[in-house]
C-alpha cells in the first residue's frame, strides 16, 4: 500500500472508534469534535502534502523490498544523503505546522525505522522479539499509520525512595502472561496526539533505580488505539472554536495531550518488543541510537518554530516602526542566534553521522542532543522576546467580528501604523498573542521546557556523553609544555 493521503487518514480515525474522553463526554468522532477536528485536519494536511504530485519525490521513497511508495520518514537511513533527504522532508512537514505540532507522525516513524534497522538488539531479550520489530515496522510503514507514545508512569508519591514512578496500582505493568500475550494494567502519560493516532507505542525511559534484572514494569510494545480496555482521557482543548484570524495557531494545531488507562489490556505476543528485561530497556536508546534519530526529527521541528518566531518578531518591529532601535536590534539578533544555532547543530549531526553496527546511518549524537538542551531554555526566552517587543500592542486586539461593526472606521484610523493597515496589524498581533500569551502558547512553552525530560536530567545526559578526555588532555598537554 503506498503512502496515504489526508482523506485516508481521517477515514482510518473514523473507522477505529478509539475510546476518547474530553470535557466529561466520550467523543463519538474525533474528526468532527470541536476540540479535536482541526488538529486531525492538520495531520491530514501533512499526508496530503506527501501525496501531492509536485512534492512526492521530496516526500516519499521507494521501498526496496516491495516497490511501494512510502513516506520518507520511514526510511532506514544507510547514507548521509538519506539523513539529509529525510530532514528536508521533515522540515517541510514542520513548516506546514509552524513547528507547533511536536508529535507529528515523523517523530515515531524515525524511531521505529531506527529500531527496525537494529532489530537484532531486541532479539537479545528473546529471539522472536527481533522479528516482531521488523514485522511491526513493515506494517506501520506500508499502511502509513500515525503513532502516539506513552513513556511516563503516573506518580502517587515521591517519598518512596528511588521507586516513585514504579508503584503498584499506578504504574503500567504486566499482571498476567497468557498464550495469547501479556495482560497489562496501569496508566501512562503523556500521550500527545493520542486521540488522533492509529496506534500507541509504549516503552519507557531508563528504570534507573530498579536494580533487579527482571521487572514487570520493563515493557516495550505497540497496539492499536482502539484495543479493548484502552482509554484516552484528554486535557481541555486549546481550540476554543475561534476563527483563524482570532486564534491562528490554536484553531489549527491542537495536537492534544492525554492520559492513557490500561484496564487489563491484552498485548499480543507479536506486538511485544521487550518484556521484563531491565538492562535491555535501559540501554535501548543508547545502543540503537534511537534517541539521536528522534533528536534529529526534533531539530527540524525546532528550526521551523525558530523561523516562525523570528519572522513574527521582524514583522512586529516593521509594523511598529521600532526595528532600528538598539533594544529591538539586540532582541532580533538573539532570535537570529537561536535559529542559526539550531540549523548548525542539525547540519553538524548529519555531516558527522556514522553507521552503527547494523549499518544504520546515525546522526552524530552530541550536536543532535544539544538542540534538545538548548531549546529547553531558548524557546521560553524567544516567547519572552515577543512579549517585550510587542508590549501593549499585544493587548490592542479587536476580533475579526469587530471589523464588521460601526467601529471599523475608528479601528482602521487609529490602529493603522506607517508600516501597516489596521487589519494587517491586528491579524499579525493575534498570531504573536497566540505564540506568546494565549493558553495554546503557554502549553507550547511548557511542552518545550520538558520535551526531552527535565533540565537537570538533560544536562547530566549531555555531560555524560561528551568525550571529556579529548579536551582535558589538551589542557594537560599545554600545562606540560616548557
């Protein structure tokens, strides 16, 4: 089956009937629900882009095994050129959503493509798990499915030393093994895109405090989102039913975050990739380099987001006529710096890429992972810069409806500037507001702060992977000179 289009994606969501709860009600159809439909349409637009005849060559590749045309984010990269082509495709998708959908389908696609290429790693747990991974990758790639994931266990308390996220009755765990598969029970967060996905992948960060070799909490599997016993509970929607004029981002790109409840869910054996092996789970990201591949996808998303904020800031200063002022130039320069650092790290990850033991071309880990650490603090600062540049103009925001009232003449007279009509000014600053001040924008800031774990964990991870001896030897060599 070739890469699908948006109509096929939406039809798949309607067919699955996933159990989704939002605002106290079960959602009958996520493609028509007021809080979810526009997000579904945004994902559909990505699928339409990859099947557009004018874009198909840049968005797809030919599967060497079947001859089918597949989405390029599913490619198992073997060369640096593969990485560059994949990044160009992902950047097209990211720019389509202005970088505001952090869990677009390519995020999980690159992860499973990496794992399929290194499937023998999963066979170290049980030989059949390697073939499970290969088979599952082929299934999602050939059917062009959208995946969400849920990584984190909910917490009852942090007072249980070292085990706060592995508590009986809360954390997701195996409760029974049967001939058909594993029965799992518990809850996971944070399934972004969950209500809009076809399948859910469940794996975990390191069980760092779990010392036993076997643990019922050590799991990696994937199942359809409409599996019996699986329920998604959504936060409130940031799509408030406003027009694209009044709410330009929230009315388009609500990707939704959700809690996932597993009520004795059966996971068929053919869908299991890791079962109980703590060491295998802990080392998955490092050994398979899946973290570097997902970071590479994140680079594209981050760059698109930087470009949006920088472009909005430039238009704001142009509209207000203050772009020549030193404080405005300084802040624009800071936004340029973040944008170019993101681009440089992304390109460096590709230029220094090397094949792993399975022949999968892996983005260089340090520059790819650096973008994650950088964006944790850079994006909140970028939003602050928009607030500083916009100042009170962010509060002068008539709605689209106000332009159809007797006040239109006053609005056009008093809100126009030397560089912009009132209508264009208001439309631009509604966009700036949606980035910097709205509930949608605040969620984006929170999301980027913790996109790849907390800042301390990220700092320790980056420090741990840096080749320290290279630089310390240079210092020692210098000190040893006459």
